[in-house]
C-alpha cells in the first residue's frame, strides 16, 4: 500500500505565492499587450497551474526555475523579433 504524503507548508509558502503572483502578473500584462482575448483568464491559469504543479511535483525551486527560463526565452524571442522587418 502506497502512502500519500501531504505537502508541508512552511515559511517559504508565502514567498512562493508572491513569486508565482509576480510571474502571473507578467504573463497577464504580456497577454493584454498582445491582444489576447482574455488576459485575466491566462494570468489566473498560470497562477493556479504553478501552484498545482508545485503540489504535484513536490518542488518549488525547480518549478520557478523552469517558469523563469521560459520567460527569459520568451523575452529573447520578443527582443529578436523587434529587430526584424517583414514585408507586407
């Protein structure tokens, strides 16, 4: 019989939630800037998925590192795309 462990909530929990909220607000602002149909839903989804994945995978540092890496790659792509001009 496999025991299911309950996640421990410590002093790092509020810090993780604040970091997750900052990441979600960045995603919301980018979705709003580029004309997403529902940026609020996107921002809330990123927050809830982040918290859910932290509970499922029992890791916070790895999850935040992956999220920040994805944002970094996104920003590099946006910056590189601004220098290009496409014929219309």
